């Protein structure tokens, strides 16, 4: 992360639902779409 980037605002939220409702999928998609997953973390996920 470079010093020229704007600070990221913190957003907290809860997800509720039964088993297999897609809670983790939703959170993962939000992180991916907002580019909040670092490249090395994404590469590790792709290797697994």
C-alpha cells in the first residue's frame, strides 16, 4: 500500500442465515469486488 492512497473507511456489518445460505460466499464476493483482498492472499486461494 502506498502513502498516496486515500485512507480506507471501516465498515462493519453482520450476516445472519441458516447453514448453506451463502453467508461466506457473500462476504468473499464483497471483499473481492471491492479489491480488499491482497494479491498474495488471492494467489494462495487459487493454489488451494
